[in-house]
């Protein structure tokens, strides 16, 4: 992943609404590859500051390279923006940007396991240095636990059927890849539709049920653990 691989969305609109000014202090809650942060720093020259947070170490490393020319005007933190009070105690800011959700870079990287488009490890973590990957969760949770997680955090109407299919599949062989999950949860008609979409070069319309856990909010390890403790 490089900074040239990603174009920030609504760059002019975001910068216009934030209206960065010299001496201002701005927070990018999900700095990603750093496109929005870079523009904020340009517009707040010469003394404006940018504090960025991201749970994804890979994209944060890209941002660090991209924003290096701004020197000490930039402070980057590997972690959740909700730790801002701990990381930057007493911080007073002039603007905050929160561009929440998955990025196309994460979806397009097979090693992250967020998409059915390419087979890869069934990981699905923003921060691969903490918590458990999706494969371990799917292979250890009971059918009841999986159904609750899919329904509560993924708003999946077929939660029970999908949980049952996962348990049935892992009874033959543990799930370790996105391909394993795809084969477990999609029936023949779904698989044919997905194959046609992927051959056409489009991002599939069928929703990766595990990915929806992330898209519908920041489902934390603590929240997952609480479900596992209920059953």
C-alpha cells in the first residue's frame, strides 16, 4: 500500500467545512493513508497542528511517510480515537474529522480478510496486533453465540441459518480463509451470483456477513466477549 493508491473522498468539502487556519489544532480520528490530514496541514500552514489516530498500523505507516514533510506539526497515534483523552490529556482542538468505516484499501487487500473478492486469511481486524482474528472466533463460538453476534452487530436476518452453516462446515474442517467462509454461508445461487459479479470486475453486492460487523459500528473485543459469556 502506498499513498498514491488512495484518493481521499470529498476532500474539498471536508476541508471547506473544517476551514483550517494557522495556529489551529485539528484531529483526524481515522487518519488512514493521510489524504485528509495532508490537506488540513496545507491549509493550516505555517503553524497548524494535526493529531491523527488509526487502529490500522499498515495505513498509519503510509500516513507517517506522507505527512513526514510537515515535521513536528504532526502527531500520530496507533490506536482508537476514543483514547484521545489518555493520549492527549488537556487537548483543546479547533476541528475534528471522523471518516468512519472500512476503506477500499482494506477491502482490496486479500491479507486483511474483509472481502470475498479474493481468497485470503480470515482475519478482519483493523489492528492485527491485538484481539483475535475472525477465524479463531468462528471456530470456537457456539451456534447460539454466532447467531447472536451476527444478529446484534451485523443486523443479519439469516443469522441463525448462517451460524448453523458455519458450525456444520467447521465440523469437517476449521475455517481459515475467506473462501472457507464463503463456501460455508452462501448457498449455490448466492455463489453463482457472486462469481458472476467478481468475473465482471465489480465489488460484489452480496454482503460479507462478517464484514458487516465492522461496517455497522466498532464491534470491540469486549463486546464479542460479552456475547460469548452470555451463552
